[in-house]
C-alpha cells in the first residue's frame, strides 16, 4: 500500500539522517504523524495515543505503538521493527521507549525529539523527560523533518494537483446548491461527497461553513442553518488526496448584491495578485504577507484583515491541514521551488456584519508560481 517507491522513501530518510548528523544528533524521536508518513508511508490516526518512530543516525528504524496499529504499520509502511506497548492499568510506554533506546546503545547519546506534535501530550512529554533524564540528552528538533517536507518531489506534486482538481469539484458542487432556502448540510454533503467520489480523503480538519453573521467565522462549529433570501455564505475547504491538500476559500453573497461585497471582493482579488507577485523563489515568506497587508490597508480594510494570510500545505493529519511555514510579517523562511502554499484573503467587517474571502493554492515554480484551480476568481452570487 505504499504510495511512493521504496527508493523515494529511502532518499527521504537519507536526507533526514544527513541533517541529523549536521546537527550532532545520534537519532530522532518522532511523534508527528506527518514525519512518520513522509519517511515510511505509515498511515494511521493512532498517533492520538503514545506512539514513537525512532530513526538512528546509523539508519536504524523502529516504531513503538499499540496493538491496533501493528497491522496498520505492516500494511501501509516499510517499517520492519515494530514494538508493541501493552494497554494495561499503570502502563508506562515512556519507560519502554527508554528500554528500546538502551537496546540500541542510546545511553549518553544525543537525540532530537519532536515536542511540537499533536501526538505527544504534555503528560507523555513530561514522562519521557523524566525517564530519559540522565540517560541521554534531548534536543527539541520539532521542525527537522518539516524543513525537508516543505519542498515537494514531483511525485508529491502530482498528488497535490489531484487534490486541487478535487477542490474544484467541491466548489462547483457547493456553488450549484447555494441559493435562498438552501440547507447548509446539503451544501457540505455535496462538497465532501465530490471529494470522496473523486477518490480523495478526509481533510486534516473539517470543511468550514458559515452563513449570516457566522460567515465572519474562520472555524468549523456544529449546527446547520438554512440560507435566508438575503444572506452570505463563507466556505473554506480542501481537496485531499493521499493526505496531500489543496485548499480554497470563497464567500458567496445571496440575494441582492451589496456594493460593499463587490468592493471587498475587488480588494481580495488585488491582494491575491500582489501575493502571487511576491510568491517567488528568493523572497522570504513574510514578504507575501506584506504584499497582502499593503493592498488591504490601502483599500481601507486594515480593521477587517487578518494578521496572517496563508501557509504551506502538504500531507498532514488531523486536527488541522495547516503546515509549516505561515505567511506573517517578518517570517524569514526562504521561498523555494516545489513549495506549496494556500494564500487566503480574508475580510471580516464586524461593524457592517459583512464577510468576503478568496483563497487559492499555488505551487512555487522556478520563476514564480502556478495557480492550481481551473475556476475563475469572479465574484459568484446567488
């Protein structure tokens, strides 16, 4: 069930080991599911429990997980050494991790660890620190694999493009159903269904939908409503294929078109084009945000814009599809070919209770960027 050749996975591990060696690490303790998937193909949501993938500077690889993920790892990854910690009252998987590291000659060594991981709770992190105190040295290396993941291979980009096609399908399905009297649940079902029908996956987080005053919200929340004769609907969603994401964002006015919506949309289009101009190799990630803010502030929307305007995308797992790095002022990460970014232009005017958004996914190329959606940027209203 590997989605990449064993050679590509081996090359990724070799680059990871080279980076570890450059930083004086004898091994890496991974708790990010994204890292595990990237290096081995291992695909699971079992990271919600204690689970650690070890990669040594000598190339040794071992996974510590629970019994339900034994066959999951065998069927989806190339990992051969799979250690099971047993569910029981008083179980201490951190001590079993120490025993495994001791078996590998880890006493006195220096290991990187992914502290910044949804799969490592504060309680488990403290248990690991306690167990390994005096046994070895731990260095926070949470971004080490992410630094490699941020530039996509041609094989990865083929999955990103497929995800983008599914996002287009989802938007068309959602727009077709949007009208006065439409039920938000039907719109969501059509959009997510379009992704599944195209062979796609659940995204890293829920599709975001909000209408009326809730069109000004940027997060999913439970509870569905029916659209009024005069309304506004904000949609933020992703096509996902082999866990690779391509996101989009739109606000659709319903009923008589307000001049304010038209002007806000015009500002979003202008800001998006400014971001595209900045999104090129050699620039820093922070320059894309500055381009966005410059347009929005000049157009009189400083009060309505966000303090970030997008982020990288890749193969990510719940609870969120956002990846490293993010578009915000001063972010020094250099833009390089093969990076994938979602740029979202968001205006939320609380005083006027009006929303307008426009979001697209781009691949950075050698001389600029490639817009992945095939759909127009025109304002759609129903």
